[in-house]
C-alpha cells in the first residue's frame, strides 16, 4: 500500500527550487512553480497534446472562424455557438483564438493544447 515508489507517496525535487515535493503535485507548495513532464501518468495524460490537428483548426479558424467552426471542431460547442451568433466576436475573438493557436495555447474541450500539426 505505502510502497516508496507509489505515485501517491513518491516525492520529486521541484523543478525550480529543488525542494522535495509530492510527485503528483501540479505546483510546488514552496515556490509555486508549475511542475510538468516526468510526473504521474494521470497528469501526463492531461498534458498530452490534443488529438486535434493545429493545421486543421487554424484553417477552420482562418476561413470559418466567424462561425466558430474551429471551436466546433475541437468540441467546444457552447463557445462555438457563441462565436456563431456573434460572428466570431466581431472577428476579435476568432483573431485571439488564431493567435492562441499559433502560439500553441489553444486547447481542446479536455484542456489539452492543440500543438500537433
Ligand atoms: Zn519549488
């Protein structure tokens, strides 16, 4: 139950301050630095890139962004519909989405970044 290698009890040095913190901690309790990679598989799954393609999402956003097409594509139906009725937030919202996408920060409905081309 309490094996030292259990992901629940295991500790790892913080990426930022090197304090021993829980291996599944998302943030260091000492310095607040965000922890990623080499973490538990559950968190690794969450940080996996989306299976949606950035190129497809980008093209949809570029040509059909005012209809929220790229948001429908990644499964964000509610905000996609909002974009549809506001014409992509009068173009501003879709432009923000496009910039987020280019910079690798646009996420799908599971919160996974869309980075695969
Ligand atoms: Zn730290």
